[in-house]
């Protein structure tokens, strides 16, 4: 008998009840990779939407990164808009001009005296934040899971790539796109390559393994795949003139590694670049995806630095993937759809499905 497993059901993909459970347990209850810390210079802030919760990230003048609820303690106005900007060391609410320090302390309340209220009790509501190798992880849980333990369970593949010293890299290019598909469809698509020959003719030229439909090279035990012709980059030619990432040597020079952090991040690494993809779910039917292209800062500063061969290649692959993810979303939304099937070459999807169901738990219809 063929060895097949089931995909998730239509209910799992598109129901609002399931999405609410995912918000509470996965996106707000664990640690959520919210972006790269190097986007946040000292004194700057940025706003991220973590599954419907607006979170304000700010880097203090002493370099500490803070995460606050993006909500004014006065009458609850949204404090900052969704873009990164210099703060000059404070955050002012546009409604009645209450002003906060980057660490959340309430500093000024125009037209009110110190006797009118106790400022020390009105700091911004705080979220937990951890910066690991330049990745900002936020938890909206009151008592988040222990970070190291959470990483060892949910970020195994990223931990295996720690030798790439991601903390030393900077984002040179950041792009964002909208996908009319459930976030899990995007994850599942990332984790199989039965579609690669048909959907990604350019990609299979660069990573020949993907022609076979496997995403992992079983002749290697390190999770890597060889780049065609001893190439060093995820780009149209497979080879880049850019210097290698810090610390890259040996087989890593000519390998591609793809990894996921459950639930919302992927990383694609070759000798010359590391590309971080972050999924921001916007309800059961929509996902915003950002891609951050990372290089060593001294490479970015080289005269004539031009990563367009790498960026354009990944943007093409992502656009090709988004088209098929949107088709899947339409299909699984049909009343006819019960489950899809998964074969042994979908093993990574099978593992994701199991992990997801275990983390989410049952949901009443
Ligand atoms: S609501 Fe922010 S100052 Fe009034
Ligand atoms: Fe793909």
C-alpha cells in the first residue's frame, strides 16, 4: 500500500475559530520572530503587527531593545504608525501629547499636574523581547515559555546554522508582499519541492536536487544541498562576485541550506547571502510576507555593492510560489475539499502538520 498522509482540512485552513486559537497559542503564546534588530538604530522605533496586535519596538539610547503594546495609557489611542522613524528619544501620542521614554516610562502629560495622576504607574504596557543573533523575538504571553528551551524545540534548523554568525550580518534590502493565502499554505509550500520543476524552472537550475522533488539531500547529513557547478549564491547564475559571508568555508561555500523557525520564519543561506522570510498572518485568508537580504556590513559598504542578482532571483521564486499558494487557498476553501494527501517526498510537510496540530490542539467546530 502506498504510504500517504493527510493534509490539514478546509476547517483548519480557513475557519476563524482556528485562527483565533492560532493567535492565542502560536503567535501570541510563544515567541514570534518580528524582524531584524539592525533595522532598529539607537533611538529608533518600529511597529510590527503580530497577528492583529500592534507592537512597538524601540531601541533605547543605551542599546536595549524594548517591546511595548502600541497603545497610549491615557485614552487608548494607537501610539505610533506602522513605519520606522527616529524618535529623538521619546514617543509622543498624537491625541493629547502624552510622551513616553523609549523604555516605556511616561514622561509628560500636558495640562495635567503631578497631583492629577501618578505617572510612575502609567508606563506603556510591556511585552517580552529577546534578541538572538540579530533576530528580534517577541512574546505577547504574560509568562512566555523559556526562550532557550523554545528555540531548541522550534528553531532547530536555525540553531544548526549558527556558524553563519547571523548576528554579524545586516539587512541590505527588505521587500514585502501580500499573499491571499493562509499562512500554513505558505509554510507547506516552502517545505516541499514536488512543485519545483514545474513552478520554478530557474531554481532547479541552481539547486539540481530540487528536480527530484526532494527538499533534503539524503546523501548528506547536514541538511545542505549542492549548488550547481560549484556555485556560491542563490541567484540566476548561481555564482556571485560578492565576498563570502563571515566564517564560511569548506562545503558551506557551495551549499544551499533552507531552514524554518516554527511558526513564522524561513531562512535561505548560501555562501554569499542569508535571506530571512517572515510571515505576518492577517487572518485566515491573508499573509503579509517580508524578505530581508542579509550580508556582512563591510560587503554592503563596498563601492558598487549590488545584490540585485540575488534579490531579483529570490523575488521571482517568491512570486512563483505566491501564485500557487493563492490557488491552493482557493481550492481548500471549496466545500468539496476535505483533505489533500501527502507522500513520502512531502515528509517536511508531514512533520510541519504534526507539529502544528500538537501546538494548536483540538478546535471545536
Ligand atoms: S490618548 Fe494618548 S494622549 Fe490621550
Ligand atoms: Fe516553491
